[in-house]
């Protein structure tokens, strides 16, 4: 028999570190995947890069909304009036993680740097972001440096999988 306490009825609240790691990893992998998908056919004009940046923002927002809503409906028990908004707002790390890639694509679209082959700096940026998220999160959880670096490398490998898949598909 389940305990009848207020804590047992409260929906699970993810701590900030957990939300940043999950959303950051999800967002960085999403950004790499979107860049790979959007550049698959070799379209690399400035207009294409602005379009790519816009679609990356739209996709990140849609993913954050879907994920936040899924958390909301998956939680068993009663909900308060504003819980759905709190669930949606908690997805900010996912959106934040795609913004560096949006900046790379938009910058190419605005002519700040060449629009051709901008996916490679975007991939590199996301792999570094994944490594950093893993390392910082592991260190903040008081893991030893060796374990933290290993966790960062494993996170970075997620991004490398997308890069390799992109190369194979092209």
C-alpha cells in the first residue's frame, strides 16, 4: 500500500543539473541532426542557411513543447493550475543548447562567414558542447576528474555518431 503523504502525490521535480544535462544533450544532438538533415542535399546559399537557422529554432521549440507536455501528462496524480506551464518552462535547456548552432547558421546566412560547409563548424561546436556538458555535470556531481572526462567523452561520442552518420549518408 502506497503511503498517503503529500510528497507521494507531488509530481517528480527534476533538479536543475538534471534538466540542464538532459536538455543540453538533447538539444545539441538535435541541432547536429537537424544540420545534417538540412544540408544533406548540398544547398548552401545564404538564404538556405537563414532557412536552416529558422527551422532549427522551430524544431527546438516544438521538441521542448512536446517533451514538457509529455512530462506533464506522464506524471501521475493531481496537477495544480500552472503545472503545465512549469513543465514547459523547464525545457529551456533544450532550446538554449541549439542557440549556438542557430547563431552559426544565421551568421552564415547574414554573410558573416561563408555559407558553404558551415555544417562542419556546427558539428564541432555541438561535439564540444556535449563534452563540456558531460564534464561539468559530472564534476558538479563530485565525480573524480577521470570519471568526469570519461562521461564527457561518452557524451561527445553522441555528437560524433551524428557526424559520422551524416558523412555516410552523403
